C-alpha cells in the first residue's frame, strides 16, 4: 500500500531486498517499484547458508527475474574471511554483469551497531570480525570494474 501511494504521488520507490521470498510476494509490489536494491551476500549456496541460515538459490533466481523488468543495483556487504575471496568477488561481478545490473555497491563490514546488541541483551555474532583493509576494498572494486560495472563503496 505504501508503494502504491508513493506511485500515486509521483514519489520514486526502491525495493531493498534479499529476494528470499516467494516470487508471487515480490511480484505483487513490482508495478509500484522504480528500482531494486538487491543484496547478494555470497555466490556459493553452502557459504551463503553458513552465513545467513539459508541457501541462495531462490535469491539468485528472483534477482534474475527482477532484472528482466526493473532497474537493479547489487548491494554486497564485504565481510573479511566470509565473502572477500577473489573467486567469490568474480562470481558476484559475473552475476551482476549477466543480469544487467546498473552498478554494484560494495558495503565494507563495520561494527558500529555492535553495542546495540549488548544494550538489548543479545549476543553479537560478528564479534571479532575484522574490518576490511583498504587494499582489499580497492582490489574488490577493481575486480568488479573489470567486468564493465560501475562500483560504489559504502553506499
């Protein structure tokens, strides 16, 4: 309903999604969406499941479908030791290029929200995760750009 009202008022809309939902749920809002911000956390389904609790098959399938009808930007959190390998970065770039993504936003991991977990009495599962080094972020950017894609860091 919110997207519908925005469309009626001429307000640009963006769907920020992991796409881990039945296609019919995603499809139900598409006529009111101008842009899709698609999260891709890992291209290997086993590693994706290890990091998120779910495989990535549905996510990638839905991203392909979305890209056929909507402008799409890929958003990839960059987490040292999880998804920063050269192999994974190349696969993300290939996927983004194959589906016609307009750009890839690389989002370097940060721990700025970790204190909120303590405040809520919850365990911060990323405790001890190091921040990505600048040289790694630059390597990731160059690898993705080598596939003809526009890359933004931290947006």
